[in-house]
C-alpha cells in the first residue's frame, strides 16, 4: 500500500477540467433540485436573465441593463461555483477510488488450498479479489492482509495504522475477542492463518471505496436534519422578500426585481447550502488520505 | 426620579423572589406529590372528575393529549360564541348592552380561547356581566390552564425514561386552574377590591361632578376579572381602556400588584421545569437568557420614554416627566415603559398607557418582544416557544462541536427538526403575509365591499388607517404581530372592528395558538419514546452560559433576519424621521 503515494494536487488540471464540465451539466434543474438552497438561487438567476433581456428591449423601470446583467452574472457564478466545488470533490473521490481499487486487486493473497495439486494444504498466490467467504489464507512478516477475516491459528503484531490511524502495532491472536483482522493492514511479525469473513465487494476496503466515490454515500441523519433547517430558513426568506413588495408599495418606494433577488440570495444560507455536499465528499477524502493512502 | 426607577426594580425583584417558591409548588402539583393544599383541593377535584367521568390517573399519549386539548377548546369556542351573540337577552345585563355581531363575536371568542384577548369591542358597552363572567372570565382561566397543562405534558415527556405516555391532560388542566391559578387570583382580587376596584352586579353608577353634570360610570365584577387577566397573562381588560382605567387599576400599588401578577407564572414555570426535572441549573440558564432579552428591550424603552419627545423639545417645552402623551400621571413614565415591554414579551397584552403614543424605539421594542415571543412568554406557552428555539439551538450547537445533537439524554433527529422548523416558520409567515395583505389593500385603496366600511360609509381600504405613512404601517404590523404572538395588546389607531380585521385576526390567532402548542408537545412525545442516553463527557452541556448565549443568538438571528425589513419601514423609519 505504501507504494501508492498520492501525487494529486488540489487543482490537478485533469480533475479541474472535468469539474468545470460537470458544473455546467449540474445546472440541469432536475439535478439541482436535490439541493433546495442552490435551486432557488438558480431560479433567481433565470429570472435575472429574463429581466436583463427585458431591460435590453427597452423597459426603463428595472434599472440599467448593465446593472441587471452584472447581477445575473454574479448569481450564475454563485451557482456554478457551488456546482464546481461539488464536482471537484466528486472527481477527486473517483480518482482516489480508482487508486484504491488497484491496490486491492494488486495485493497478493497466499491462499491455502486444502486439496492442492501436489500436497495437502498447498499455498497458492492469488489476487485478493478472488478470495471468497470461508477461504483460508496465510500471512507472514511484511505481508499486507488481503481481506477482512478472523485468525484461526497463530498470533501476530499488526500495523493497523492504515485503517485506524493508530501508529502503535496491535496484537491479534486466534480465539478470544481480538481475533479479527482488516484488509489493508500489515503484519509486522510472526505468521497467522486467517479465515475470510466477507465476500468480495463487501469488505471494509470496498465500503471505503464506495464512500469515497459518493455512490453509496447516504446522507447522515444530521445532514438530513440540517437540510430541513436550511429549507426552513430559505422559506422564511422567500416570505420576507415577497412581502417586501406590498410593504414597498405602501411606503411609495418601488423596489426593482434585481434588488429583491439580490436581497433574497444574500439572506438565504447559500454558503452552507452550496458547499454541503462538497463538504461531505471532501470529509471522506480527507479521512482516507490521512489513514490509508498516505501510508 | 430615583424613586420611580426604584419602583420598577422592586417590582422585578419581588416577582423573582415570589416565583422561585411558586415554581417549587407548581412542580409538586404536576408531579402529584403531597402538598399542604391537598386538604382543600382534593375534594373539589374529585367532584370535577366524578361529574365528568374522567379517570385522572389514566395516562395519555401525546396524540391523545392533543386531541383532548383541541376538543375542549372547540367546545369553549362555541360556548363563548353563543354567549356573545345572545348576550342582549341573557341575564345579568343591567346596562342593556346589545349582542355582538357574528364577526365581532367570532373574533372575541377566538381571542379569549387562545389567551390573546384582542378585544375589538369596549367592555363597558360591548359585553354584559354574563358574558364577562361566564364566557370571557371563564376562558381566561381555561386558556391559561390549557397552556400550563401543555407545558406540564412537555415536562413529563422530558423525564429520564422511555415511555409513550405524557400524563393525563385533564388532570394537569384541572390542577393548574384549581391549585395554582384560583388561590392566587382570590388574593389579587381581594387586594384590588380593597383598593377601590368595583366588584358588583348592580349596573352603572351615577355620580354628580363638581360642575353639576351627571355622569354614568360602568361598574361590574371588575376585581375578579383583573386578577385572572394578569395572572393568566390574558390581558383582556374589563374596561376598554384596560389597566389605564382608574377603576381597573386605581393606584401605583395595584399597578405593582398587576405587574407582578403577570410576570409571576411565566417566571415560575421555568423554575417549575427545573424542580420537576431536577435540572435547576438549566432552569437558571433559561431564565437568564430570557432576562437578558427582556433587559435588552426594556432599558432602551425606559430611556426613550423618560427622555421625552424630541419634536416637543424642539418647541422649547420642558418634559420633566418624560413623554407623557398617552400615559397616566399616577404610574409615571418609568412604570408605564416597563409595563409596555413586560406586557409584550409576556403574552399578556394588557396596557396601562397608549402604545400608539410611545416613542418609535419603544414601539419597535414592543414589536420585537412579540416577534421573539419567548422572553418569558405567556403562561405555559412561553416555555413551549422557548423549547422550540432550544431544540434548534441544541441541533446547531451539536453540529458545531461535532456531536450528535442531544437534549436531556434524548437524540434530536430529523423528525423533531421538521416540527421545530415549522413552528419557528409559522410566526414570521403569519405576521408578514397578513401585514402584506393589509398593506396591499391599503396602498391600492381597494374596494373591500362587505369586509370593510369606514365611518362615512365608504369601502376603500385606506379608510382603516387613522395615521398615514410609517406610523400607519406600524399599526397594521402591530395588529398581526399581537395576534400571532397571542398577545392582545393593540397599537390602536386602526379601525379594526370590521369583518376584514376581525376575521383575518381570528385566523391568525387560531393558527398561532394551536400549532405552537401541538409542535412542542409532539416533540416531547417523540423524544419521550427514545432511548435515554446517560450524560457523558461527549454530551453537549445545555446548562452552561455558552449554550445560553447560543440560544439567544439563534433567537436574535431568526427574529432580526425575518423582521428587520418590516421594522425598517415602520418604527425605524419613523424614528429617523423624528430626529
């Protein structure tokens, strides 16, 4: 695992260009709808585009064309930036997942075949992805454990820092409650026989890959509750801005559409709403970088 | 001047000193502990439960509690409607007052059921002794009892155990009325009767003035009415002038008693929570947050009232007593300013001066008090409103420190956040949307038809404003804010006794009363069902000053962001216009 040192910078040109493309694709209302805060900003952007065109065609009540256009551009940039942040985080996650996957495939496993070609209990070297639940493999000094499993024979010190971040080695032994080992960790001394406890594609490492890719990243309960709170705030500010129109009428103060939309976007929690999903993915990314890849 | 300031401070400190033991007593009442008052009240309660065939020991789920609450409120509403629309022929009408019109009766009945007491009528001519006693005064007890019973159900749900039962709602209700409200009311009413407040059924009195004119003076069962009006934070006056009327609030002493009476139970409920859940420190944190909010509003108000009106000062007139327009000389500008904020942060809404005549900053602070609606708040419901902000603050705080949000050992999750958000959303929604509606009609002078007719028979909507410009806007904003906060005080100056204002206000009242009760009770019910997690090093401490500050910040941010534009067009614009 230590050979796969990360070389990606934050703004790797390949990732950035992919993210830029994605940030435009994500403008599709059907995709953006899942993020209510940014979706309302997008609606505001569309309205500003219409207002800009309207002023261009001769309407004089909504301020100058340049004013409306600049607000339209600022809003567009806001939406694009939120999309870009999310897309960049996703792209980085994907790139990392690919590296991880490669790691997993490359790790050789010393599988014990009960009825071998020549001897009983013959050791075959197979790629770790071919290990099935119930298979038994053996690990010696300096081997990377290829899959999650339970020690059935022997005792070993294991470096689990790749998964837990704890740099002191731990002792694992057959029997008792300290018998399980995790794929991706490294044996530092002695020899153990391990029985595989997960099917391919379900191991701890696979779960991490899925998390980083964002494919199976379910929203956490807190994230759901936070979305509800943000939606509530957004609704309050919709009310505040809409009611300002009759208030303005009463005070004989006409307010331009551009001013309404600007006020609205300033009030709603755009920063957190726009970056929430990016934060989630980036968090996974960081966790992995700290514990797995950098080692 | 120092004596007047001292008077205000004495009022506040006296309330605090009385409310702590009262809180302990309330906690004991709700916990069902044995108290010395059992001897007197047990037989009375048994009689009630026997007559109504209610088993007070049978516990209810949160849904059953709410069904019970809504059902009895519905029946009270119909009863009050009946009394008010038929009062002309019902007994106890020595002054021959007419029955109320259906829209006015609807507004009045709703506003008394929901503990608001908006009063688009004047008590002297708009209601008979029968209505005052059996409809209005009865509802003042019942609505206060409802709020307290709902709070008791929430206390019960926050205990350290897992259950789906929140106690018996009827039991809490009866106990709140009989053991808490009634005895204190008898004391307050007696004090008032000895200070000259009438307590009679004889009808109008006639006096001959020094000039030889004959004047008819309305009397009635005023002393009893005044007591529950304040203790239950109802605020509906017996007379139209409310507590500014010399018979309803004869002197500085009764003014103090009324002041203490209205703050007493909102204070005591917070302490009761502390004693009931054995979390005294949390109770003190909550009380301190409320008090800071209260002081932030009351200090600028007192200062701006005592300093007087800059426009009058420009004319070279001395104002040694401060801004005395719309104030009673016997109460001074200190006590009146203090009262005006107390009555708005708490949902009393009784007045002892004319809020319309206060300085713009004072008007804004009154509005803010109602917009936040949980610096103390009404009996029971004040704590419930605070509870909603508490849940939001716990959630935000939990996320900020990276912990799963917990309150009193129960996890706060999406469902609770949904309910809390809806309740927090409701208040700005009702205030802003209805004010916007009224503004729209007024600015376009819409022909309102049946909905509105002004004194000269015109239907134009701008006719309901007696003051143009910013002040008129404040009046409309105040009316709906007062409704949505279930406060009931009026800025006045608005022609509000007509179908449009009566009916829209009643709609706002119904929503803003019952959803904020349903929400917290539901949250408490859901939290009660969850597993109790004992406090550990990782728990976000809710009984610290830091957390108190967070709650205050949440309230200020929600109120400031939602209401600032409206306030800027009303009182703030007026304030800068007066300079």
